[in-house]
């Protein structure tokens, strides 16, 4: 089954991130293009650069093994949406994210825990790996559900980690199947004003999914 798919790539998730940002957060992101180092850039390649990555906590691999049957294991007639996930190769954005399509399987298999991936990306942006932009952002797809407590801990961890760095992320975007947490990492802001939560309906998820496929 896997041999029928086109080459694996991360562009689906990068385009999904673009659509999420444009739809949920407005015109600041209208001119984003999908590039590399970082993955999303403003059209002038100067104003804004956003790296896109993914996180999955330890121990989830075994729990998700059955669902990875959709990546090419024998057909399961009782699974809603099976045909679509098989045909498209992606499951993120439909059916509450329960199914992993063949094209995204490697994407999640190579995911790290949230703290590890943030530490890695903070190190890269501070080293100049992503070049020079007026503002940097980090967009993290999270396979596991997010909540306010986890988001608060992640913000504190990220800010502590990069507090002495000259080049740092000013925005952190944490996305799960049900919503997007847009986090401001600038200094001098009260915590209650740091986070904007944008819920995502099932209809919006499907729109994001289709746009990411056909962008």
C-alpha cells in the first residue's frame, strides 16, 4: 500500500499551519509562503520567519500502534473515513485526528517530546541556523491534547530557555486537533495576556485539511 503513495514530505503540515494562522489569527500571516529555514516566511523574507515542527510525548507510540493500521495494514471496514485516509495519505485534520495516514506516519514516528523539540529549536534559532528575520515564531503540532496548564508550563520553559539568547522566538504556536494556542513570548507581559486560544471546529479542521492537500 505504501508504494502507491507519492514521496513523503512535510509540506502538508507546513501548509496546514499557514492556513491555520491565516484563518484564526488574521492578516499578519496573509503573505506567508512555504519555504525552508525556516519553513514559513513572509514574502519579503525579512519580516517574519516561522519554523514548523511536531511533538509527541513518550509512551504514545504503543498506544497509537493500532491506529497506524491505516498506514497500510489490512482494511478495517468498521473504521469511518478509512477510504479517505488511505487515498489521501493523511489523517490529521479529519476524524478528530485518531488515524495516521501513510504519508504522515514517518512525520509522527520522528516526533520528540514537547520539551525536547523546543530545546532543539531554541538552540537552532539562537545559532543563526534560520537566518535573520525581524521576528521568529515556532509552530508545534502536538499529537496529544493540550490544556492551559501544559501550555503555561511550555511558555515558561521556552522563555527560561532562551532568556539570555540574543536571537529568540517571539511567538509560540501550539496546535492540537481542537484548537490553536497563540503565545506571546515577549518580556514584560502579564501571563493572562500572553495566550490567545482559537478553537477549531470539525468543519474548520476539514477545510484546513483540504487546503493543505490542494494548496
